[in-house]
C-alpha cells in the first residue's frame, strides 16, 4: 500500500512539474519576445496564443475530462485517439476559415495558423496523457511536457533573436513539438498502452456527443478570456496589443499559482459530493474562497508597491507608464481562478445548464463591454470587459451551484 501511495505521489508530482513548466515557458516566451524582437511581435504572439487557446478548446472538446473519469472502460483508448484525430482535423479547418475571413495582416494570419498547428500536436499528446493518467504513468506526461515546452521555448528564442522573424520561430516550435510526439510520446505510451486509433462503427462520434456539454462550457469560458484581447487588436494595432499583453503576462503568474493551490481542493469537493457530505463541501469551498482572497490582497500590494519596478526590470523604462493597468489585472487573474473553480464544481454537479448559461451571459457581457468601452478607453476598457464578463460568469455559477446543492441537501 505504501508503495502504491509513493507511486501516486510521484505521478502527481511529475504532472504538476510538467504543467507548471508548460505555463511558465509560455509566460517567459511572452516576456522574452519583447526583449528579443519588440512589442509588434509580442502583439502577434499574444494574438496567436489567444486564438490558439480557443482552437485548443475546440480540439479538446471536453474529451480529457470524460476520458480520465472513464474508469469502467466504457470506451477503449483507441476510441479516444480516434475522437481526438477527428476534432483536430475539424479544428484545423475552422482555424483556416477563421484566418481567411479575419481582418488581420498576413504575418498575423500565418502566425495564428502556425501556432494552432503547434498546439494541435500538444492536443493529440494530451489524449495520450489521459490514458497514462488512468494507468498512473503521469511521469511520462510530466517529462513530455517539460521536454516539449523547454525545447520549444529555447528554439523560439534562438530563432527570433537571430532572424527577427516570428514566422520562422513558430515553424521551429512546430517541428520541435512533432519530434517530441514521435520520438518520445508515442514510443513511451506504447510501452504501457495500445496507441492505435479506432474508427470502427460510430463510436468516436458517440463519444464526442457525450463530451459535447463539457466542450461548450470550456469554449465559452475561453472566449470570455479572449474577446478583450481581440478587441484591443481590432480597435488599435499589434503594438498596443503587445504592450497590453506584456503588462498582463507577469500578473498571470498569480492566476496560475492560485489555480495550482486550489486544484487539489477541487478533487476534495468532488469526493465530498460523492459521499453526500454537503456541509463538508461548503466548508472546503469557503477555504478556497479565503485562499483566493489572500492571493488577491497579496497581488494588489505587490502591484502597488513593486509593479513599476517589476515592469522596468522585465521590459525597460518605456512600459512603466502602463503600470496603472496592473491592479485591475490582479482582479482579473483571481476572478479567472475563481471561475475555473466554480466551473469545475458545476461540472462535478452535472449542472450543464448553469455552466453553459454562465458562459453565454459572460461572453455577451464581455462583448458588449468591449464594443462600448475599448474604442474610448483602450486597454482600461479591455480590463473592464474582462472583469464584467468574469463577474457575470461567477454570479450565474454561484446561483446555480447553490440551487443544485440545496436540491441535493433535500434529497440526501
């Protein structure tokens, strides 16, 4: 038993390390591109990542959430691989259509496609990680994420530093990701699990149908986090988006750390719900909220007293004049972490109506705020749109979660 516990702890540790490295490398890339190539390329990279994250959600289609909970083996590994191949193909088609009708410059369109292809390779690896998770071989997934993201970051920085060409830098990232998939991910997974996709019958389509509610909510939430950035680029230029993204980049560390801290408690929430311990669930939720409140206070204090110094160290003197954006961005980061927590709880409660309604209304509010505020207020308007969209999501989620918990309390 002790050996099994040590294996579980080792796997969780490796997965946590891999996930942290992935977020850290993406953050560091956003910081370094300013130093290596300027705010214009920073804006292009930010736009590519923002669009790529939306396309990643389409490719994910909620499959991973369903996959790791399929402990009874309703679907075989090959069915998940087949479903992922279908969603990746669909996503690439959507991405090409999007860039063709978008108003962006040629370099931006090409960069969006290249980053999307890069993230699609990771998306396929992620379905392998899902099967490895069920076999408690997350050490393979963690090592893969470390290799892919560190190598991609190094290659990107070297190429953009030498060529000042973001398209070439993104191409080399794609090549690195493909090498990791074929040289490490597939061979290592094959040692434990069959890696052949299965398209027999209509199983893959049936699986995607069951995952659809998860996909819709995650897609809507991602759009809430993307629309304000698209609005900044739409109403202004890529340099303005580069500045906005550069200021936002350090603050996202707060969101990542907060999410890492509360994620284990999200698992505890699910266990309390499974055991019918509603009071214990509410207490755990209260602890999560207190932790987020503590992160908020610390973040505000750091932004006020160290914000200008941090921006000066990271980017230079020119960007210090935009330090007024930092405090609202701290609120955005904490609200994002809160929305992730509430969304996970809504999915655990199988409250698809509440989750998806929160996404629809949050997105509608964010879009309306962008239209009304960003043209006049610029980056300040984008911050307000972020805050209003996320706050709307959280309010709706909280209302439906309370209603669902009260219903459970009456029936258990």
